[in-house]
């Protein structure tokens, strides 16, 4: 069930939100998402800060999608959650991922050429998200009192410990990178983004502030 556009989201983004907030989530994925929902609701019930750090290897595609859609869903439902992301290597915020998000309705401005910083805006009612490829322990991210959400199997398997993390959740997504250079690449990036969005909206729809 969707809300009216009281968030002031940009029109195209609001249409995307209307779509993803009504998408059915398979039972198998609901089971994967359930522990994350329980963790966040427990902290909200105690009046504690909730910080999520979405982690994948390069912090280039899936973890960026997750941070952006996670914060968008939090803002949409009015849930007090802070969304971050990082990786185990520094690369750049992938251009195809950026293009996909722009088509979904985000206003994105980039500055710099080597690992540019991207200002991602969902609405003039909210502060822009500053997005760039970084390590999971970058100074922009929390050092403790956060949960790490592993969005790719490679990072999950090769980074067994995330210092400062209270909880760790494995919520993997297929890497659209494998389709780079192919005609179907834009479709695969869109599918990945929409899956992440629909699951983040499902998660946040289950939460209530204290």
C-alpha cells in the first residue's frame, strides 16, 4: 500500500516508488529479509539509533543501490534509519548504475573525474546523499553501533569481520556487472535496482518508530 506524495519526491521517482512499494516479494526473499527487519524494529523499540552499512566488494553498484533505496524507503515511511555503504576496494560509482538511478527519478550531480562524488537528491525536502566508492570503514561511515548488510557473496566470503559492526546480514543480489558491454546491460541494471528498491520498501513498510 502506498502513501500519497507527502514526501515531495520528484514526480518520476514517485512513480517508481509507487511501483516498487506494491511489488510482491517472494517468500524465499522475505525469509532472508526477516532478520534485518527484527533487528531494526528491536532498536527502534528501544529508542536506539539505527545505522545500516551496505557492503559489497567495490562499492560501485549493489551497495550503492541499497544505500540509496534504503534511505529513500526510510524517508518515505518516516522511519529513523541512517543508510551508508562501503566496500573492500575503492573503484568508482558505476556510470550504468548512475544512469539507472537517474531514469528512476533521482536528481544526480557529479563532481570530479577520478572516483567522483555524486550528489543524489530524491526531494527538495531531504538533504542530498553524497555517494562515491569507498571502503566500508571510510570516515563518512559509522565506526560502531551499526549493522553490516552484505550485498554480494564475494565480500561476504572474503571479509569475515566488519570492525564495529553489531550485526551482520547476508542479503545478496546478482551483479549486473556481468552484463557490461551487452545489449541487455541496461535491462539488467534496471532489474537489479528495482529488486533492491522493492525489497527495501518491503523492509521499511514493516517497521514502526517507537
